[in-house]
C-alpha cells in the first residue's frame, strides 16, 4: 500500500515540477524592446573579386545571466547554463561592395533574466556553404556598470582571403571588449570590417 502512495506522490511531484519548469521557461524568454537606443554600426567593403563567392554574416549573441534563469542541461551532474538568443545580421551590398549593418544592442528588454548583449561573432562561408571563417568572436560586451573614459569607439578590421577556406588572414581579428554605457544612446560605436581577396 505504501509503495502505491509513494508512487502516486512521486508522479504528482514530477508533473508539478515539469509544469513549473514550463512556466519558468516561458517567463525567461526575451521580450523585444519596442524602442532600442543602443546600436553598433558595422560598415565596410567586400571586394568585387569575391562577389558571389562568399556568404558573410554577423551573429549577435544576447544572454540572460540572472541566476534565476539558468537552464538545467544535466540534472544528475548539476550542470546549468545561461540562456542565450542569437540573431543573424546579413549585410546588403551596393554595386561597389559597400554595406552598412546596424545592430540593436538593446534588442530585448532586460526583464527577469537581465537580457543584454554578450558577444558579436563573424561567420564567412564560401561556395557550397563551406566555412572560410566559422563563427569567430569579434567583440565581448562588458558589464553595464563598468566606467569608461570614452563613450564611443571605432575599430577597423581588414581580412584577405585566398582561393581556399583555410587561407583567410585572421591576424587582425582579435576579440575586443566593448562597454555599454547606460548614459547616452551609444549610437556612435562603429566597427569597420573590410574583406578582400588575396593576390590577383
């Protein structure tokens, strides 16, 4: 008799746990900010020699680091992780290969999980989607309460690629730290990112 009662209680507890987990996961989902004010502008030139040969995108990773929002990956091992949301931004080029991309860093409301930008990644694919550069980090975003002297920054990255996926020169692609200042709109932060073909 006791084992039947124990079994029923266990089932009820499991159902309640799953229900609460489901509710929490919905509450943890990021909500779009209707009026973003913080932007990162990326602009540059892709050589006409690479036209039709590359598929370039910038990937902004947003994270909700609040400990209340940690996702359980492995309950037995006690492994948890911070929830993240990724958004792909693909440049549109003019006939000279120039482009401008504006990324809203406050794309999501802070909400329960303290959603904020975490990293900016770069991805470059060649013909048949073979990876030339596979999600390399460009920028890590620091905490909002860190004080900095300058409100704005401009950084230039120049990359040259050969005819094969492994021949891109990534020496200038060192990940930097960008601090988002709560004061002001930070719309002046700029990344100049140029892509050229090595050799003739």
